C-alpha cells in the first residue's frame, strides 16, 4: 500500500479492544505540478514581503479538484546553487504546512516564490509572519477607486 501524503491528517479513534484504528482524512492541500497552473497564478494577485513572494488566484468553478487548496513552490537560480534552492523550497514547504491549512481558502491556488538571500537566511518565525501577512493582503477586500 502506498504511503499517505504528508499533508493528510490522521484521525485516531478508539475501538472496543483498545486498538487504535486509523482513519485518513482527505488532504487539506495538494502540490501544483503543471506549468500552466504556475503561469495562471503568476498573472493573478501577488503580495511581496521581505522573505518571499506569494502569488495567488481563485480557480474557476470548472477547475475545482478533489483538494480544496493547491500550493506550488518555486525558487530561481538567483537563490543560488541546487543546494540553496532545495533548502529554500524545504523552508517554503514547512511554512505552507503550518500556515496554509489555517489561512488558505478553498478553491484557491497559492505559489510561494523564494527570494534571493532572504528565504534561506531569514529567521523562520519572520518568514512565517511574512507568509501570514501576504495571505491576509491577498484576501483583503480591494479598496474602491
């Protein structure tokens, strides 16, 4: 049997014989893989902070999938070599696991883009604050013109 995705939540319920039965809930978010999804998010809303750039878009009704929220991660060669890019993406994935289930909205795609020198070296709690701020700005009502 294949392993469960890391973003799945596991619900433990007790049976009468004191053995725990595991029930796997649906994943809260899935990872964007298609280039076209990244390009669509790049054309939509964006919020930049010191540690990262957040791109987000609301999916059309005909694009809805089994997972309510989709998240993508990208780091260009401006970040550094492959080791630095992978470290930056690992930090972005850890941020997404903490923040997106709480503040993300169903039917939305989010792309976290790493910033040179900042994503790898910035304090993790500051990065978390950056992502929270960016999500709140994305979902803030637009000011009338």
